[in-house]
C-alpha cells in the first residue's frame, strides 16, 4: 500500500476470497423480491483512492455457487456453478464499469410467461415511491464484453398458449454479444440446447439486457418434443392424458415498453390421446373427434 500525505491519496492491492453474497441481501430486497440463498465472491485487484473520494479499481472477479430464490413464487430463479471475469475496471469519477467477457459454467435460469402474458421476471421488481424516484442518482455507464454460457439449464414455460407448455432445456451453450448501457443497440443472443433425449431448442434474438421489459425480440425454436411430457397440462384444461405425439414450436416474443406480444406456430404430429382424468378445471371438449378431423394423411 502507498499513502501520499500531500494528496492524501491511497493506492494498493486487495485480495479476498469467498465473501458471502448473502451480506448484500438487505440492499437487494429493497429493489427485488429475491433471496440470495448461496454464493461467494472472490477478487484480486489494484485500487486507488483520491482526496475527493474518487476511486478506481482494476482486477479480476469470480462468483461461485450462486443460488437465488424468487420470493413471489417461492421457486428457484437464477443459479450458477461459476462466473468468471478476467478483467474489470471501476471508476467512480465518471461512474463507469467495464467488464471483459463474462463466462458462466452451469448457469440455471427459470422463465415463465403467465396467462396474462406477464413474466416472472417483471414480477420481481418492487414499486418505488415517488421520493425514491426523485432521489435517483445519475446512471452508471456499464460495458460488458460479451457473455458465454457453458452447459447451462433453463426451465421455460408459457401458460398463455392454447396448449400450456413447459419444458427443461439442458446442455445449453451460447453467447450474448457486447452489452453497453450507453448504446441504443440491444445485445444479440444465440443459444442452443437439448430437450429430453432427441429434442432440440434454439434461442435467437436481441434484448436490452439491463431493461428487458423495455425491449426484447426473441424467438424460441423447439423441435421433436415428446408430447407425453405435456400430460399434466392437457389433464388440467382438457381432462385427457397424451400417450404419444411429437411437437414442434416456433415462438416469437416482442416486448416494447413493458408490453409483451407473442406470435406462435404450433405443429403436432402423430398425436394419440390417452385416458380421461377427472379435473375440476377441465372443459368439456370432443378432443378425440377434433384430432381425427384435423389430422392430415401424414398424421400432422
């Protein structure tokens, strides 16, 4: 560490390992309905502090074992095994934070679209009082040199579809392009993963990562999904199980200024209905007749 009396400035090196992220919980819960259940922060950096409390920090950063809980629905929301940032630079004088590429190992996320087309993400934000809105400081400039996801998992469900849909995407790999809060350009997203044994999922589009409810334009492509896994949904609304069938989905979601619009293509192949099951929410529909009439010669 170096201390200069004339300027009363301090500079030096810092290193810390496995600082519990739960220490930040009181600050997080002021803004989000989110509980930090686990996670540890480690960093090695050089720093300099000037007389006017201006601080610059440069170094590396890692977060291991993060696990968070959505306290609105009391379900897991976001987790990962490791997050690594080779280099970051923080400067409080111009309120800027620059990060190199962020690499996630075994990232987990849960995205749910409700019947009213709201999302579980938008439901996390707590309402701010007029006083809090008026006291907001100048925004920070944040630049992230891309994101890489390796061996991730995503739970996705859309309860607004005619046939409510939910699945788990595993072996999820992909990238997000450079993220810059000072730019109007959204980040591009490209990812691909596996569903069940033979199913495929692709995610492609763009998003304002720090304000996804202001701009999102993302398409999700699912291929060769087993429809038998959707029996819990079909039983609930139609009172019938699904014995066999394949499902292809093309889902496009656009959010502009908090309003979600969806455009969906749904193709069912070789659908075979199963047993009737009593369900208090099921409507009376002649599904067997409808399936027989709608199928073409190829079972589509």
